[in-house]
């Protein structure tokens, strides 16, 4: 696994609808080895020639976008109102550093000593939050940002404990890094890769990418929530760090191909790869849109376990990423 490239991807802003920096980094890396193009929506479509042509056209996909913030209004006092892009827990925002169109700022709300007892016991509502860019007036703020500008969390990509990584957007960019590594390897079969946009706001990119490629089989690469934490009963932990890639049989958007689910398990067993089934029917990803392309697509989701999704500090285990890469190579040779 190219950890330096993963770090590079995580450092780039790529809130839904503004994925261009991430796309350009991927394009630079893939263009020497793949036939690449960018569609009108912004998806990066890559084709890699393998040793053979598969019986069924296959596609691997990973989304480039991350959750974030979008500017909606500039107050007269220079503070910036915003809305979420994608699913974000409001509890993680207050006091957090952010960058809006490259401008540093911090998320604020009413000071706690002015809050009512009820307000202190609940997360602030979106309309109660603002971003402080250091501007003293609306005119100053207008020199810095405009409505529609995106904001990202500012959080370093660092090691955490023994063999773990922490940082912003790891839950998105780890799939991109894994797919790039797969496409840069020697493939058994011709393979399409789709690095998609706007997954966090409706899986739009996955729908249009699959409509162009028209695969018969697709593997969606993702991260999924690891709830192996205190006060989480075993049956609701979804998955655990250190137990390998997560393979889904169903989530809230997709009933996955049973044949591909079994194939993943068989491939893992044959190659000695540690893996885990997703425990429970939670979440969803762009497989819900990919499966609708053409006359229908067999889909499979392979995910890296990740704590604290959609926050400034996602946590993953490097060994899980390595095992996921091994499973992807095993699947590529068997799809």
C-alpha cells in the first residue's frame, strides 16, 4: 500500500461537488498506466488492460468526495453561516478548525454561559452555528469567501498508537488509494475503475459512471463504521478494527449479490485473508445506484473498518487496509 499517496489524497479538499483536486491527483498517478477520461459530472473513468478479457464486464468504484460545509450567508459582523454537505454529527463541530476556500477559520456558536439549561444538554442546531474567519465586517468576509464555497475540517494525518492512522477524509480516500493501487498492478482481466463524485449527497456519480461503463459486475470500495467501542453491544458493533475487510450482504440501500458475497469469502479463504461480514443492516453507499445501470448489475461492497466516520478524526488500522488490498487482488482474478 502506498501510504504516502493516501496521505496526499487526505490532505486535499474534496467536498461533494468540488472534487477536482482529488481527481487531478488520481489522474496524475493513473494516466501513465490507464486510459483515463473525465465525464461531464466530474467522475474519473479509468480502463486498465489485463491479460485476458473477462466473460462479464467488471467495474471497481470508489468515491472521491468527503462530507463538509457550504457557505450560505455572510452576516454583517463578518461571521459566516453554513449548511452541512453530507451527514455530519453537529456535536463534533463547535470549536473545530476549518478551511473555507483555503481560508482558515473556526466553528462557533453561542457561548455556553449564555445558553439555557436545555441548550447545554443538546447539540446546537445548524442555524445556531457559524464560522469565524477573523473578519470584522461583511465587507471583509466578502474579500475571503462567497456563498457556495466549501469548507473542510482541518485535521492532521498522523499515526495513532500501534499501526493505526487518524485524519480527515480517511473514510473516503482510503477507497480511492486502494482502487488506484489495484489499477496500477498487473491485472488478470480487463478492468474498469470509476472514481466518483457526490456520493455523500446522493450517490450521483456512481449512477452516471455505471451508466457509461455498463458493467455486469461491480465492486464498491468504501469505509464502514466500526463501533467496537464501550457501550456498544456486540450485535451492534457493525465491524471491528483489526479484523480485516468488511463484506456486506445487505445495507439500507442494497441487497448484494449472494454469489459475489460467497465468492469474496471463498477468495479470502483460499488466499488466507482475514475478513469479516458486516454485522447488521446499516448505512449504504453508491452500490444502490450502480446496481440500476443498464439491465442491472451484480454488486458487492468491500469496506475498510473505520471509527468516527464523517468527523475530523477518522481512525483506521493499516493491517485492515493491507488485507483489503489483498482481497481486491483476489477478487479481480476471480470475477
